[in-house]
C-alpha cells in the first residue's frame, strides 16, 4: 500500500510541476511564488479556474483523480492498520 501511495504522490507532484510552470508563464512570478508557498493549493485552484483557457483540462482531471485515489488509499491503509492492531 505504501509503495502505491508513493507512486500516486509522485504522479501528483508531476502534475503540480506542470501546472506550476504554466502559472509562472501565464500569471507571472507573483502567482508562481504564491503557488510554491501555499504548497500547491493555489496552483490547483488556478489550474481549475484556467483549465479551459490554458489547455489544462486533462492534467487537472488526472491531478484531481490522483488526489482522490491518494486520500482513499490513505484511509484504507489507516483502517487496515487499525484492524491489524485490534487483532493483537
């Protein structure tokens, strides 16, 4: 489970970098630095707001799906850990 979560996290990071590069090119360094400081949340929001104009729709759908998968895997891993501890 941990390896799968790591791979999903890496894929999410790649999506973040792709959108971050577009933020710097289109919105300028101010928005780019805000995206870095806020750890991707602003890049994610900016990406969805500008997805149609900037041709980011596919990457944003992938990034959103990866986020949902990552959260789901985290919850499943946490529940599996809790049930394994209760059996001891």
